C-alpha cells in the first residue's frame, strides 16, 4: 500500500520537518517540489529544481585542433574524451575551475577534450557517480561527440567504474588514474619511475577484473592430473598475488634509494649548509624560479607536472653565504594519496629544509585554492614547522588587484616574475635574512699554515671582517659551535 498527499500537505510537512537553515538543502532532494510558502519569500530569482539538478555544460574546454597544421606537433593518437564532474560544495565558479584543471590534466596526458559537463548533487552517487538517469544522458553525449573515454573529476570506487562503463559503453577513468598516467609519462630518473610504478600498482590492486576464462581455477595439487587438494587460485587471485610481490620488491628498492638520498642530506647537515626547498602547485613556475636563481637549466614547459625528479643546486646569498636550493614535485588539488606515499622520500626534502619557498601562480583564477592545496600536502609530510616565504610568481601576467590582495593576506610574501627577473633581487635578500644564522661570534688570528680553517669560516659561517697581518689572518666571524671550538686556540688573549 502506498499513500499520497497533496502538495500543500507536503509543503507543511517540509516546513515542520526542516529548520529554516536546512530548507535549501532539502529542496535539492528529488521528492520535494518548489513551494511558494517557503521559496516565495526568498531574495532573488529561484531557479527551477529540475534545471538545478540537470547536467550543465561547461563551455570553453574543447581542445580540438582548429588549425590542421598544428597536428604535426601531436606525437601520439589522441584519445577523444568527455569530462564529467559532480558539484557538491562551493560556488559554480569553483566547479568550473576544477573541471578546467581536469581538462588541462587530460591535455597534458595527450587527450583531446571534446566536452565537459557538471552534475549538481549533494554527494556523488554510490553506484554510477552521477546517477543512473544522468549516466544515460552522458551516454548520449558520448555517442554524439564520438568520444572513446570518459574522465571523472574524482576518485571512483571499483564498483562505480564498472557500472558507469556498463551504461556509457566506453572506457571510464577517474582523476587519480589520469594523474598517475601523467606521472608515468614524465618520470625520468630510476627513483621517479619506481615511485610511480608503486603508486600505479597500489591503485590497480583493488580494481583488477577478470572475464571468461580469467575466472577459471587452476588445477589442484594431486598427481596424475587428479585434483585431490581442492580448487586452486583463480587467474585474478594469481594476478593480485603477483602484484603484491612486485609492490614489496618496489618498496625495498625505494628504501635503498632513500638511503642514498639520506646520506647526501646528512653530508649537507655535517657541513652546516642551509637548505631551501621550492614547493608549490604544478605549473606555478618552480623550475623557472630555480633556473633564475641558480642557472640550473632544468626543463621548463607550460604543462602540468612537466618535471617530477627533484633537482638540488648550490646557490649563494648576496652576503656570500652558501645554501642548497631543491626543486620538488608539484602538487595539485586532490593529489592521490598513493602518490603522496610513493613520493614521501622525495617530499622529505621539504620537511628537512631550513626554509620553504612556496611558489603560487599569481595569474591563476584562484591562487588561494592553490595555496590551500599545497599546504595540505605540506602538513601530510610533517613540514608545518619550517619557515615559509610565499613567492607570487608570474607577476608580469597577474592582475594587480590580485597581487595586492595576496600580498596583504600573506604576511611573508613577495611578488616576482621568473621570466622577466622582476623582484628576484629582493627575493635573494629575503632568503638571506630568513636563513638560520650561526649562533657563535668568534674573533681569531689564524696562522697562514692553517688556511683550511679560514676556508671553513667562509663556507660554513658568516665572515664579518677579515684582515691579513704579519702573524696570520685576523677573522671576525659568526660560526656554529663545532667550528667555534676549532677556532678557539687562535683566539687573541684579552688586553690587560
């Protein structure tokens, strides 16, 4: 038995059940209609419920080539993709920015974006991510555009992937798989390739599938072809066991590589060389800034995750102090946790640094969102206690009002342009001021036969004054305690 009620009764029940602040959320439910008593008194136009819940096209995402002469730059056959996102929180502009970033990721991976749609929901559908009805609409869009892949702006469960593929009849991948694919294309070093491979296996393990004979069991353990020990492993169980074995081997290899990185790090600590880590959102200009500060000559490209392998270079402050500058992997919103775990040894460069240069793209539509996403990963690697300078890059292309807002909100920040060199001198001075200084001030007369101590004072400390006398080199330096102890025998006796 089912009972029905009039619209007016539904309205009264809604007003009684939901407090005033929750009625807007209740209106998103499919079984609640628009009510004049509730919505008539609201300020502004009230959008129709069906229109609010419909798939909304996001214009300007297509990357299809208009000039056929550009095709010579495309090295691979491009996958034709349709993007789909679920808007649960924030504004419509936030949802559009998230899908635009997904389009940039897809283009970086070598795909051709044909269309993009957003579904407004309280939360993603547990079965098909966007709901069964909208999945059928998505299938029509795929057929109309001729796409061969659907990319979802989120991490889908194995069940969601399977059921959505069954409806749209083309391959479906999620944001995590897309980012993993980009990392696999751009990793060049042995350590980077191993870290990406480990993250991919962690992602694929719960998503393995078997069809047909893949589900058949292997023969049991008897002799003469008779299975006397019961059924053996299925093919998918064998695949999972082999992946786990490969993951264990990969973790051991990464641990060995981490040991070599830690030895180099300890050597820098032993020599008391301060370290500065460049962290920031992908494509914010970290490699460009490294090249501008040190002349490292690393790859610079207007693409997401163009460089993955960390680069460490030696640099010098305006006052002559030596320090190391490390470029780290770029971050992104909703960075897959598989990558955070796999690249933890690389990201430890940030946690062990004396200073973080947090680079943000000043020309980005939402730089505050970039700052928040990077700081979330910095918290994950335990680097919240490291001093931070916010470097607002691309100042030559940024809106002056946005620069002023960022400089006002971020107390320790500076606007620079790695391309033109604007603000680089001020940044070097700021780095010199923020780096930790030696704590002990020493005055010593070092004989000329102990020139190594003078060289150490220049490389490990801060020389205040230096004078060459007949007896030796008269130094006034600020050094750490270990070097101060070595210089103590040459300290002049106090005047009587």
